[in-house]
C-alpha cells in the first residue's frame, strides 16, 4: 500500500483476510481495516465503508479497543 501499488496491496490484503478468517485469527479485523484503507485510496468509497463497518463489528466482537 505504501509503495503506491494499490491493486497489488488490495489483492494481498484480501487474501490475508481470507486466510486469517479461515483459521479464526483475531487479527482478521485489523487486516480488514487495512483493506478498507486501500479501498478509500482507490476511490471505492462505498466498498470501503462496507468493509470498515464489517471490520468494526469484528473488532468489537473480539473486544479489540
């Protein structure tokens, strides 16, 4: 994401969310947040909002302050 290759970042982070989710890892919410940030930078605002809302619910359910 920080190198400017947003397409690659989105693909890698999305794969990370799937992998973490498949293993029940609590960090899935944090990685989901990063996906939301990439979507924002890409101008995909509606998708970013959906992702960030999902991420917030996941993190709250895990008591992630």
